[in-house]
């Protein structure tokens, strides 16, 4: 399954698949604050990248929620991994949405700083961190679309969604946004 849209010179792409197998210049890791590996996407990326990734992340001193760090891709096809920490969802936490948007924004800022033209994102914070998929999809897509609308630095922003449910939620969200934004076109 694939869905595409464009805004300025950027293609926004939704795919169902495995983030560790992406051929983009960078993939995004849904990391924890230690950056030393964990479960879900984080564990899969550390496993696929090999022990060099753990050695490199040990030198970074962790990462705050809403921020991001860059490492090499090690054994992955992607040249870089951008590790970002999304928030643990709590319904009464008024900062969760801001922190999730910040994590996506920082990933794109790091990509631009390092000349990265293609990047693949997972659905950050929607696994064990419990962020509701509908809300997370809206925040993720809105943040990425807003940033690439202001810049021509990123050619491809791909969202790699683990299952059909996540793909469906992101697809519906992207379609609804395309209906409202003149410069966002479905392909």
C-alpha cells in the first residue's frame, strides 16, 4: 500500500512496511531518552543497524523528549538515523502535543542541517508510549507538511506505517488535509 501527495517540491508518502528496510537517506528512530535501544521500532532499528549503533549512541549522552540526535546508519541501507524522543501519552498532559510536534520538527531540522533530502518516519509515540493514533497522525502530518511547505530542502518525507490500521488512519488524515490545503495535492 502506498499513498502520495505533494507540496512545493516535496513528496509526502505513506507506506505500510518495515522502517529498517527503507532506502531513504535517513530513517527516524522512535527512541527513548537513553538512546541505547529498547522495544518496538527502537529495538528493531538497533538490531538491524548492529552493535556499532549502540557504541555510537553511548557517546551522545541521551536525548530529551521532543529533541533529536543524528547517528550513522551502520548496517542499514539508510546513511543516517535520526533518533527522536516522543512523549509518553497521558490524557491530562497539555504538553504532549507540543512535544510530539517538536520531535518531528527537530528531525526535519537535523535533516536539513545535514543536507538529507529523503527521510522515513515511523508513527512516533503510538506504540508503547500510548499516543492515540488519530491524534498522532494529525500532529505528525501537520508538522511535516507545514515545515516542508516553507522549504525546498526535503524531496521525500515518507511515513512508514507498521500495519494496515495505522496506514488507514494516516491515509484518511492526509486526504482530509489535502481537501483543506490548496498547495497539498494527492498524487
